[in-house]
C-alpha cells in the first residue's frame, strides 16, 4: 500500500481536469492508502473520462473531412437538360446557347480526361477521337467536381450577358442544379459513428 498525500493529489487532479476543460471527477473516493492495482484502475478511469470528449471531436472532424471530400457521380443527361433549360431562359437564343454549351462541354470533358488519366493534351494532340472519348467518359462518370468546373466556365461565359449581381444569381442557380442532382452517400455517416 502506498501512502498518498490526498490534499496534494486532489489539488493536482483538479488542475489536470482544468487543463482539459473537463468537470472534475469525484476525488473523495480516493483513499490515502491505495495499492498499485487501485491506482492503475483510477488512472484508467480518469484517462477514459478525459479522452471521451476529445474522441468525439476527432470523430466529428474526421467525418466532416470525409464528407467534404465526397465527389458523387451525377447523371449527365438530367443535369445537362436542366442547365440547357436555364441557359435558354437566361440568354434567350437557343442557337447561341448550343454553341456556348458545346464549347464548355468540350472543355469540361478535356479537363476531366486530363485530371483522371493524368495526361495533358496539347491543342494539336486533341483530336476528334480523343474528344469523343472524353465526352463519353464525362457522360458515363461525371462527378460533382467536373460539373463545378462546368459552372465556372458557364459563369465566365454568361458574365458577358449580365451585371455583377446577375452573375451571382447565375452561379447560385447553376450550383442549385448541381446540388439537386448530387446523391451524397456520406450524409448518413454520422448514423454509423
């Protein structure tokens, strides 16, 4: 049995709890004559008590990190139809919209192919066969990241048709279209943790 200075131990434990911003545990259950096993058990209890809030915060931070990095696939034709409808309403000329969208769509497909395959194509290397393959890849497996790039491109082009406030509205409407088609699977992650 160890002979403990209980007043000093309680004072040190209170300081230690304060360091972790935790409510102090019941230090009056401790006795002046405790064995090694009893001290080890109390140390384990205090450690688990202090780690519980930190563990919860770590879990929440990691969960949010995973959620922020989710890049869900989005159905191409549904998104394109909604974007084209918005652009027709905004610009008013279907032929102009078709030309804008064709160019932007090609840029997005090219960027997706280059990022996913980690191959950079010079302009003279970008052939119609490669472009068609890139378009098919975008149709088959376009993700939220790809459509965010599309929104950036479209906003840049549509900025010539409106004011600064109009651009904010355009970006917001396009982001809502993408958001409505995103199927985020990690929304339910907090139910599993």
